[in-house]
């Protein structure tokens, strides 16, 4: 060991290795180490790319083989409207009579067409409000626990109209109305819907068409 001098100043007690061996081909070794690190980094990227994404659902349909993507709800809706609530009879309509659906026609268990009120003969029916198969219905007014409930209309008799407490969605051609109805019932979506509702009390909650479509 010896003291090392640096421009006249002595760096005290600085150890110096005398007769240190010279490493042959040092640049070659350094280059090999760098290539090894690059290879490891590349392998990690490949492994990461092969891992399944956490945000991609595992659910598959036999009719669907493409990649999953993200879409805004409003881009999948062809129309959205609410109905009409005239003063109806207190009993349901017959098969050949016009009726107006109550909010209890839309429940978590599914669509119940029997929950309707007969339209009095003094009112002209509004065929544009008639519910059709593949419509999605959503409750928009009532107690908080009953607002935002979605159902898919698999099949329905004729001459049943939506009330102004129901919102109807129709989807674009290449969108599955059944899948969208299930998605709207998802817990996360439901929390978003309820957060956008308004009302002075839990028994009087409302949600607008705009807040649903912008969800």
C-alpha cells in the first residue's frame, strides 16, 4: 500500500493496489454483458406482452372472435327516449288493448309486461312509444333503490307503451342489446348512475337521459 498524490496534495490513507492484473479483452467482456442485459430486457417485454390484460374480460361469445375494445355508451345507442303517463285505469290492459307500462315492469328479475295500466279510450295511443323486442328499458324515477334498473326486452306483446318514468334505449346494428343490458346492470355502472341521480329524498330520485347516455 502507498499514499497517492494528486497535484501536490496528499490524499491520506488512500489504498492503492500495486501490480494489479490487467483484464484481457475487457471491451469484449463489457460488450457481452451489455448484450446479455439487452436480451433480458427484451425477454421481459415479450413475457409482459404475452400476459393477459387485467382489463379484458374472459367472457366470449361463439359469434365473436375479435379483440375486445372500448366504446363510449353514446356511440352504441341509435336512440333514447322516455314515455308518456296519462291518467290510466287502475287495471291492466287486455292483449288487444293499449296499455302503459308501470315502473314495476322493469325489475332485476327481468321484464314483466303484465305490470301495465289500460289506456282509457278517450286518449289516442302513441305508437312511437310502443315497446319492441330488443329494446332496453331503464327506470328513471322513484326510490333510489329502483332508479337505474335495466332490463332487456326479449319478447313482448303489442300495444304496450313506455311511461315517462321509463327510458328506452335502442342500440346500433352491430351492438348486442342483450350484452349492453347486462353491462348496465354491472355494479360499477350502477354506482355511476346513482351518483348522477338527483332528488330531495331517497324516495324521490331521478336520473336524466343525458346522464345515462354520458355514463
